[in-house]
C-alpha cells in the first residue's frame, strides 16, 4: 500500500473509529487483558453479540488474576450463549498461566503469545500489535476481505489465503502497528462489508483493484460450500418437585464443561413423553434434538435445578432452547 494510502486509512480511523469497551481511550495505553479477552470473544462472533459478554466479564473479573481465580463453572456459565465453548476453557487455562506463571503480565511478542492456550496466529498478532505496538500481521476475516478486494485476488478461498497474507505483510507499516491493525478490521466491519461494500466512504477506493474492476463485492472468491451433515439426538427433561435434572458435560468434546440436560440415555425409568424437537447448527454439522419429558418421585443423585430459575443455569444455546420446550410441557401437563 502506498504511504499516502496508509496515511489515508489511519486518518480515517482516527476520525471514524467506533467507541468500543476494549479500546483504549485518548491518551491511554491499551490494557493487554482487555485486548486479549476481546480478541478471544470476537473469534467467529460479531461485535454486537460479544460486547455485552465482554462488559459482563470485565465487570466481574476486571483483571487476569481475578478471572484466573474464578471457578470453571462460573466462567462457563457466564460464557453460555457465546458459543464455541472450547474458547472459554482455553480462556481460563490461559488466564491461569498468565496469573500464576507470568506474574499477571501477557508476553509482548507473537511467539511467546502463541505458546499460551487458545492463542493462535491471528490472536497473537492482534494482541502483539494492539496491546504492545509490535509490528504484526493480523489477518482475520475482515482484513482478508479488504486485502482480497484491494488486490483483486482471483484465487478462491481457502487456497488464496497464502497470497492474501503475503499482501497483508507488505501492507503492514513499521509504525502505528496497533492503529493500522484496528483500522483494517474497522474498515472491513463498517465499510468494506461482505455484501454491498460502501466504496463511497472508503479511504482506499483510489487504490482498490477490486473497485477498479467494477465489482469489489466479487472478492474474495469463495469455493462452493460442502453441505453440513445432519445428526439427530435425544435430550431428557426429568422433573422432581419443581426441579429439573441437569448434568455437567465432560470437559472434552462438544459443549465441554457446560451444564446441560442429560443426553446419554434416559436418566430414570419414567413415563417419558415427546415434547417436540429443536434444530441447531454447529460449525461442522446441523443437529435435530428431540426432547422427552417426565416426572419422577425417586430422584437420583445429581444437579437438580429449580425450573423457575432455569434461565440462571448458564445453559448453552441448544439446551436453553430445549429448556423452553420443557417449560412449555410443564405448563401444559
């Protein structure tokens, strides 16, 4: 990117950037904890969805030491609904290493950051640049889109990613690394959007090969998506005196460590009745989960949660949907 284009982007960012709770205010240094937390939360998640979770986390756990000292169950419950629950497990593991082994200070360079749980190439580069001002090439989906359009990269994703990263490497300046990384992300999020890019507001339009070609929205080129496989399952809503049985899912695997309704077979002999089904889409497959409901007079040991407070259990989205069905069955029974 020519120097004047880079300067135009940074000037645009200085004027038009949004006020976000993880960004440092004027004259203030970035907080590495808040930068790291926001980057983990924003992986495959929109700002609108992640923002209230971020605000809840920093209110409850304002430092990495406070987060590290919290129980797994409390953090997983606070994460419920944000999805991709391995991020929450890695979040805690990373926080505990930083707090217990690194004196509460995040490493400043990419290589050391990547050795921490849950920090991949992109997150390491983003934290190094934004929190510590290091020159780092951070390519998320937004930056990928901006670069693919700037250079009219014709190869389809994912094979184009190496070329896009090479272009991004050449674009990244030695100075103002943190602002440049955030400016590229901001441009992709608010102007160079997936559909109907707003080229009239873009500071890079004079330098954009995609715009010059007449159809910037055609980039990045995407290969046809493979159809998601569909799976089926059964969950169980077992009540006893106004409480419903919940289980803690295994730490490893789908929705690991979260509270949920039982799914590994009926938890008791009872007169089970069908209460409908819920469809849910995960990253690699779609799931239809049927719900069977029953009451019992002889409860087994387990986590018996008050039905009237089921919204406080921190259930992941799939099971929160099923809980709505269970509550409806309860009212109709």
